[in-house]
C-alpha cells in the first residue's frame, strides 16, 4: 500500500525505513499537509502526519476525493484532526502511543528546577555571577504536589514523586479507585493545599483554559505550575497576571497556547509576533522549553511504529487498538 508521510523529520528516517516490513511504500514530505502539499497524496491510500498539519473538514474532504482512506497521526494528541468529519468521509483515523516515562521524568525535572531556581543560577553563571543572593530553594519532601489527570503519564509522575517523600494529591473526574502513593481529592482541595500543581490531561474544548483567573485565586499563594500537557489548558494572560502579582510563584512550561508555528523551528533571523511567549520567557521564575518533553529516541521510534502498524492494519481491514 502506498502512503505519504508529511512532516518527516531526519530523526524519523531510520524508523520509516522499516515500512516495507509492514507492506507499505512510503513517500516523504518534510512540510506539513497544506493546500500546497495536498496533491502529493494523490495515489496514496494512507497518510501520516505530525501535529502541525491541520486536518479540518475541508482538508479531509479533499483527501477523500483524492482516494485517501486512512490517516495516522504520529502524536498522542489529535486535536489537529476533525475526527467527526473524517468519519463522515469514511476515513479511518489513528493516533500514536509511547511509554509515559519521557514526559513524566521531564515533569519532575521542571519541578526540581523551579524549586532550586535553576534558571537564575544558569543565567548568572553565563556572566560569571556565582552569588547565592535570592537562590535559597525548597525541598520536595516537605511539599504537597497536586496532579491533575491520572492517566498513564499522571500515574507515572506520581510513581516518580513517591521516592521524594512528598505528599501527593490527585484529581481526575474520569478515574476512580485508590492510587498508590497519592490521595484522590476534589479540585478545590487540590488547589488550596498544593505547593506545586502539574497538568496531565488531554486538551479538549471542555478543558480549554482549565487554569484561569478563578483557578489561580483558589490556589495557595506562591504555588508553582507545571504544564507538560497542552498549552491551551492554561489561559496565558491570566497566568501572566498571577505571576506579576505573586499569586503564582513560578511556572515550568513545556507548552503554551501561542506556540503554534514557533516551537520546533529556528526563528533566529525572523521577527516573531508572539508577545505573550516572549513576555513569559523574561520572568526569572518561568522556565519555557520548546514542547519537547516527549522527545526521546524511544518515543520517536514508537510514534513512527504506531503509524506504520496502524496504516498496515487499516489496509488489511483489521481492527486497530489505536483507532480513534
């Protein structure tokens, strides 16, 4: 079966080389799927993309008109795909999975960096300032950590944190039962008692701006916020206001809502009009990383493998556990 892989990255090439084992013949395009690159899908039964290809209803109809039957995103999140529209046009859609350790480990790293004011230390060292003024941190064992979302990543973060001896609270309206090492609680309790709050939930329209002005007001003053999930979960303007007032004492952000077209790109010689992003970056107590908590050799190999397996199963008319 012929497929086209959009947004192919150099680090994916070796994994895509195994496509023949799945009965797939792959054409590569380094650009996202757009009106300019759509014609490349002609003659292909399946396509695979990353998250910067916008598969809205109009695009999906055009793909179906070209004879495309299957869509596999090489990402866990699929909010860039209008899944209902895909089903309306008879397209089968799948997403990817990878082990949760990469994001979970990265999350705890951000917590520790915030607690020990690592950004300030690193920036000072670059200009040979090795002073300790304002650098006194806190120890995790004495803190309460709030985890919102107890799926695979949230549970792995909890397991990682269990070794620090901290108290762990967890909120998830869709999960029940006991959690090893954590106490389930209501959202108000988590806000009120947590020293650090970390987001591990999917981005949906219902969850858009889950953390906003009203949320921050309920939190302990000086709370630290960590987001390695999706940028749209936090209202950026409200976060900025909370940082300015000191209600939020710091933030570790691997993703923000104005990142599209910015992250994973070299923009050194371009004017960038994302004022929120650059204003956030200048806070000494904000760590911004370029949406790469997922980015390990193990995860990228799994993302490609999931796409290849899904497209192969679709082509054979088989059930697919990753089908959306």
